[in-house]
C-alpha cells in the first residue's frame, strides 16, 4: 500500500484540495471558520514553504500537514501562540532549532492507509535535511476525560506511555517514535483533553 502514498509540499494551486481534506477530516459541528482559509495557506507558502505538506493516494488528495520552525526552550504556550493563529508569520523562526507541527489531517476514506505515518516520516526527513535538533508537536489527549476523575494528567500520560491505557492521538504519536516531554495546560479549547496537550518530541538522530 505504501508505494501508493506520496508526500510533497503544497502550493496555492492545491488550495481546493486542502479545503476538501479539511472539510472531510473536520465535518460539522466543527466550526467552518477553523478550516484553513486562503490567506493562511498563502502565509504558509510564503513564510515556510517546506513546512506545508500534502499527501496523495494514487494521485488523490488524502491528507495534509503544516509545520514551522521555532526555538524551543520549554516555555508554556498555546496553540494559537505557536501557530500565530494559523498564519505562522509571527511565530516562525528561520534560525530556530525545532520543527513544530501545528496540524495534521487525513480524509476519513483514506484512514488506515498509512497517510499520517507518511506525513510524519516526511517531517522527520525535513528535520534531518535542515539540521534541526527535533520535531515537536502539541498532542491532544482525547481519551483523558474518561479517566480524569481517577488520575492526574501526569499519571494518565504515564499509563498511555506504558501501554496500560490507549489514547486515540498520543498512542499514535508514540508509534511514530515521538516521546512526551512536557504537559501543557490550556493549550487548546478541547473538552475531551480538558484543554491539556502533551508536547511530544522526535530527536534528530544525527545530532547529539
């Protein structure tokens, strides 16, 4: 299956494809105004074209991912801050040390075909190509609300890492070789995660 999946950087010519991916990946009641708009995609292409990726399956748009570069120092932040509200212009740091993923989405009919994994592999490759220290992302923990009465967020993350609990997103990140390094409170308005996110990291193996 994997040979059917290709990943390339997106351009403004791909806007309608990207919108199709967003609409199907985040259907109503997801707010339409949170889908990438034309101005945001233009900003991604202008600011850091290598960070905008589209995955195609047999030539059909199947998924997308967007990243920027930051200097990572562990400071608390929200998604809106690190993503510059989705525009990245104000938060992208060309001389930074870390590739930071601000989104990834896959059309439902292409899930289970290796699309997200291919996008993460492309991000890792970009980290190595650019000589960055790491790949980072703020990871939702959507199953946390089911356990929040019984344990702290720190305990929950530990149990997901140990395999005692499966989390729809964090367990996937672990399978991609990413490791939790920080818990961020108030990262995103997300009822399932109780507004928490886990900063996960993949270190560049070529840099000590």
